[in-house]
């Protein structure tokens, strides 16, 4: 026995290589030192190479004038603005595609996923064909298809396709004339002549829509919309608690729609409608006024939304099939119809299976937005990691910033989806 054990104390712990904890600690320290040395070597070599080539390092180039234009900007931008401003324009364009693409692909994917489980042979067949075709065609091919085969084949600005009440009345009038109701058709076409020209036009240069002009008091309309959003949130929570307590349904959707439209409209009417719209007009060979949505954005958004929706549809279908059939039978026994059963019983339980896979599809859509460089869409990759890199030569700084931005977008998306996943997770009591 040792002296420590004879004195009743604990034996002294000795460091030995045979101890697994000691070996693990030493190996981790050595690995950490090796990684630090590797990172320092890469940075030192890069700085030495840049110095030999006479290339300055650092982020001071962001304050220099960019000297190039960008076809689509969500914020004011000119050729004399800085590279930092051009970076912000590209970032906003990337976020625009990501947010709109996530919304559209989720809507289409959920509809197609539910349709694949329909008892109607036609609906099931069409949704199955959609999923199999869109999932097995490369996203770059789909982008080029929409850009070249669809949008580029549209007529020029002088022969633009108009959307509005006037063309609809003309089409209805022509149809009635064709079936022998000439008098009614003539009346509709006469009515169309008195209607102002359509405000939305589609041509091979993009989609031209009216531009909102905000006058004095427009901020109150905006805050009315914000208040409507808060009321919709409170209403949905109250309706959910009411349904769980009494089993009675409340028309949340129609009430929410009335709030979102009615409250801003009434506020605007009380203020004399401070928000007006500037309609585009054809002048010469192009339109003046309004807002033009470039075809590069339309083709990229459609292609990525349709492509990602095919995968989301299969994710939704698998989540619905993961819910026990007894849940549906129990809901039917309580008198719930098919639509309410799917919305109130099946989908909430299926979300626990759908959310993790849905997160991956959202991340893929955001990263696939870089394919827009093939059609010239001015996103972050094209504007910053493309044009800016070629002009400045600051490869390390620009690539590092671009990587950090896409990593941040992915991490934020993952955190939001993880938070929602925890909310819908099954909690055992």
C-alpha cells in the first residue's frame, strides 16, 4: 500500500502514455498546433505571392469606384458608386431570388406532394409526371430553357402581351362572336374600348409592371399593414386555442385576408389614397415608366422554383405517408372531411418528418442561385466574385467575403428551420 492510501487520502494521479485520456489530450493539442501552423503557412505564402506580383492586399478596394453598371438594382446604384455598393446590390439580388424561390417552391411542392396521393387518376398522373420530369432535368438546363426557349421567343416591346381588363374583355368578345353571340360580343368589345390600357406587359425584354409612388401619408398605410399582420398572428393563435378547447372552427384564412387587404385600404382611403401607381407606356421602341422585371430574374426564379418543388413534393409525400393511417380514420370518425383532416390532423404531424428534409432543399435552392451567371443575372456571385474580382484582382478577399456570405445565409436558414422544427416536434409528457 502507498503512503497516501495509508493516510486515508486519495492516491496521487500519475500522467502516463498508457492512460487513454492522456493520449487523447496530447493528440488533440498536437492536431490543433498542426492546423494553426497550416493556416499560418497558407496565409504567409499567399501574402508573399501577392507581394511578388505587386498586388495589394486588404479590403480598401471596397471604397474604390466600381465603374460598371448593373442591370437590376433594388437600391440606387450608379457606375460611379463603390465596389462595396456593388457588393450590396449583388447580395440583395441573391436574397431576392432565395426568398421568392423558397416561397414559390414550397407552395408548388406542397400542392404536388398532396396531389400525388390523390385518388383522382388524372391529378395523380399529372403530379407524378411533374415530379419525375423536373427532378431529373439539370437545373442549368431548365434555366436555359426558360430563358432561351420561352422568354426569348416572346414578341418585342411594340407587340407586348398585355394583362388587364381590356384584353380579357376583347378575348371574351371574340369568343362570343365565334359561337354566334355577335351582339353580346360586340358589347363586350365596345366596353373594352372604354377601359384604360392594361398596366402589365410581357415581352422579350421582361415583365413591365406599374410602379408604386408613395405620397405624403403613405407611411401610415405601411403601418396599417404591419398592424394587420400582428392582428392576423393574434387571431390565428386565438383560433387555435379555441379549436383545441371547443372543437369549433373559425374562418382564419378569409378573416386574415380581409384584414391584410381591408385595413391598409381603409387607411389609404381615409388619407386620400397617398399611394398611386405609375402605369408604363410604350414610347418608341420601349416602355417608359413602371418597373421592368428582367427576363434573367424570371427565368432563374421559375427554373429554381420548379426544380426544387419536385424534391419538396416527394418530401411532403413521404411525410404524409409517415403518419399512421389510424390518425386519418380517427379524424373521419369524428366527422372531419378530407380537406380538414389533411390540414388539421395529417399535415401537422407530417411536418416533423418534412422539416429536416425541407431545410436541405432551401439550402440547395440558395446555392443553386449562382447558376444565374449563365444567363447574366446580377447576383452576388456574378457581380462580386465575377466582375469585381476581374477588375481588382483581390482574389483572396473577394472569395473569402463571398464564402462568408453564403455560409451566413445557410446558417441563418438552418437556425430558423431548426427553431420551427423544435416548435412542431413531438414532446412527450
